[in-house]
C-alpha cells in the first residue's frame, strides 16, 4: 500500500505546486513508483510537467463527476516511475461542478483506493484553501507535508492548518499525521528567515524537516520548459535539495523496494 501525502497550506505563494511536482519527480528518480494528483482547479502541476489541455485525456474533474475512474485519468510522464493525474478544470462550468462535487469528502479517497497498491507514494497538490477539494485530499491522505515561505502570513497559515488538521482527525480521518514542515524559498541570512525559524521551532520543532529548499530562479525557469528541476538541471542546488527531501521522506517512512507494475 502506498503512502499518500498531501502538500498543503492555506496560503498562496509558498511553493506548494513546486514542492509537489519536484518531490514527486525526486521520489521517481529514487525509483519509487509515484503518482502525482493535482486537485487544484488551476492545474499548475500540469503546466509544470509540460501538459497542455490538448495532451490531457481526462482528469480529476471527470473522476469527481463519476464519468471516469482514476485509473483512466492517469497520464505518463518523462520519468519512468512517475505518473500524473491532472485536475482538468478547463471552464467556469466545469469549475463550479467540480467544487460542488467536492462537498462529498470521500470521492477522492474512494477513487485512490483502486490504484494505491500500484504505487509507493501518492503526492497530492492542494489549492491554497481548506474545506471542499482540500478536505477531499486530506481525507484521502495519510499525512500532510507543509511547505512554508518565511514570513508572518505563512506562520499564521500554519497555525490555521494545524487547527483544521485536529478538527479533521476528529470528524473524518483519525489516522492523518503531519509528514513535516519544509522551508521553501529559503534565504539563510535573511532576518525574516531567522524570525520564522525561531517561531517554528518554538511551536512546531518536532515537525521541522532537516531539508530546506533554497530560493532559486531555476525552479521557476524549469516550469517554462514543462519539466521538474531534476530533468532540467539535476546538478543545481534546487534539484539536489528536492532529491534530499525525497530521501528524507523515504527514510522516515522506511519504504521497501517493490516490484514495478
């Protein structure tokens, strides 16, 4: 059975999609069979992997509408061990229906249950909000990976997420855990970084991961070419950081080698 990780924080601009895409790709480089699921209706993960609408056969919007199975919405990527499910929300009408269907918080969990045995990891890219689609993702997940860019608003968002995490454990997913907090767009000598790290260590020290993701333009640059950074410039500082993050998560979960299906 796979480890299902939602990349989540109710704030934009902290590197959720960048982390979801590059973590999933790095897990695949480590030869862990990985499925990346984009639940965000804006579909940024598809762009980061080079998928345009004409290359998408079906996505999560069709799964939520019960017209396709999750298996039929899986797309291959350039990496042998990485598969992808886009959100495929391409109109306001589809968007509204997708949001409405997500009120049933078990849709994604039930859909994932039919494919999870084929993967070591399932990484879910969440939108910058709670409830609805994100609740679907968290109910379907085993853990939450929290990317945070240094700053006061990000710290407030972490507090909000932890409150919702406790609420969701009580009402819907008692086995949900925190995978960890990962510092993104990291600037070591910044005063804001130092303050943010100090606050995080006071409140959430046991959840802080050892890996940090540096502030590098290459992460944004690689999306213009539709590639995760490990395929664009694998020797770059950012690519190495995400490979280290994947290794840390693999070690924390002690995932055994499995036969590729």
